[in-house]
C-alpha cells in the first residue's frame, strides 16, 4: 500500500479522518480501514486540513455522523462523497 491519506476505524463509519498535511480538491486519496485492514479510494471534493473529516459517501442533512464507530454529531447540510465534513455542515447533538 502507498500513502495512507485518511483512516477509518470501523466499517460502519461514514467519515474518515485525514492524516496527511492539507489535501487539495481533486486529489486521489487512499484510506485504511482499521477494522479489516482494507483500503478505499476517494477523490477529494474540497481542501481538507489534517485531522478533519472526509465524507465516505453522500451524507444528507439530519444524518448521524459516525467516526471511530461512535456517533459524533449530525449533518446540518448535505455533503457529497469526498467533501469536507466539519462545523460548516456538521454539529454536535449535545445542543
């Protein structure tokens, strides 16, 4: 396997976490799924900074965001596969 650009902990996750310096829109990214040691490829739809999330599929407003096998919030705006998932389109469910 070449460079790992993002990590997915659980196969149920619908976002991955970027683990390289800033990703540019159009970059072909390889993700490592830790649960089964598989890889997935996605084209980045946005600039995504280190530590931020990337949508693994099309996410819709109201949908629960799963990261590390846990509910980490809900989408408040749609994000297509490969797009940046952060405070502009996702919020915590706490408030």
